[in-house]
């Protein structure tokens, strides 16, 4: 197993420190945790076993809980929001009264963005670090929503510009990814809301949690709108296909109607009666063709004028 990484930031100054077991006034970030490092963390921090189990479980969904030892939240988000693919990442945050512990497999976009901000005016205590991490995580959902909207716009153009191409598989694939993004945003919103309701924090911190909750709510709302757009786009594609089929059927019907009187005349002149004056006329064949062309031409012109062909 590859060795993990433990790095430490002083909350007040933002200075990097080596890990020596300190827990107060610091932010300890752990990535790719090894058993030995886990034992060191358990010896230094008072970690609730249930929270630690959730943090170490692979594929765990977003959730939050407030334990006597600390508050805990784990959030799952997109690893590559600009592509909005199915790759996700997860960050677990243990918030103590005087310190923060974050656990992840290989870091997250939010973690990498907030780490350099530590020690500044807005990121110098455990609650502010937690807020910034959640806020930057919410930003990834807006980036994913932008990417999904762009893909939805491309599908919409394809539906109008290339009617022969079948966009249904791509629509359902995109709907699946939008549904996954919405579930991630909704789970993160519920976890943040629980933290805001039960965490022991100041009124200012509660405002921050509500702000993050609102961000997740707006991201989920945008994704809901995209899902409805794709449903409407699918209905539009089916309506266009139905319209195209109606146009084909109308053309075929017009052609059939044109040939109907011609078939009637051909059937009349094809009957084997002895006394049929046209059969012995030297101009009978020319008369038949003239009748065919005249009737067919008049019907075709009439259908064209009415826009049926």
C-alpha cells in the first residue's frame, strides 16, 4: 500500500507544520490513510467510532452528524465538474472546538482551493474552515451544472439541425448523469442542513451553514430544470419524428390519389368486351396517355397548390 500523507496548517497564521500529534489550533489533513497513520490519529484525536467508520467506508454517501466529541460531515461531489462525468470524490470533515481534521483518499478540488486560504481573515478557526470547504464543494456543482447545460444545448441543436440522427440514447445518458448530480447535491444539502441545526456554533456560523445549504439548493434546482428540459426535448424529438412521418404519409397519399383515377381508366380500357369504340380507334392509345397525363397533372398541380405535396 502506498504511504499516506498528513499535513498540518496553523489556523491562526496559516503556516505549514510537521505532524507531531498536535490537535489544537490546527487543521490536519490526511490523504490515503494507512493503518499506522490511523492509529496515530486515534491516539491524538477523540474520534467517534461511527464517524470514523463513515469516513473510511468507500463509496459512502453525503451525511452529517453531531457527536459529543465533534461534529462530522462527509460530502461527495464531482471530481471533474467541468466534464460532469461519473467520477466522484469524497471529503470527510471532523470539526472540533479548537481544530479541524479532514480525511480523503487523494484530496478534493474544494480541499485544494481552501488549503492556501488558511490563516487569512475569513479562514482562521475550525467553523470557518468547515464553511469554506462546504462552500467550495457547492461551487463544483455549479460548474457541473454549467457543463451539463452546455451538453443539453448541443443535444437541442442536434434535434433541430439533424432530424435523421437519433438523439434518444444521448438524452437518456445525460438524464442519468443529471439525476446523479441532483442526488449528490440533495444529499449534500441535507447533510449541511443537519449541521446547521445541531452543531454547537455561533449565530454567524449558522448563517454560513444556511448560505451553503442555499447554494446546494440552487444547484439542485438548476439540475431539476435541466432534467425537465431534457424531458421536453425528448417530447419535441418525438413530435418532430411524428410530424416527419405525417409529411411522408401525406406525400404517399397524394401520389396514391393521383394514380387512383389512372388505375380506374386503365382498368376500364383493359376489360375484354367486344364493343369498345376506343379499342379500334387509331388514336385510342394516344387518347389513353393524354387522359393519364392530363388527369395526373391536374391532380398534382392541385395538391401542390394546397400544400399537400
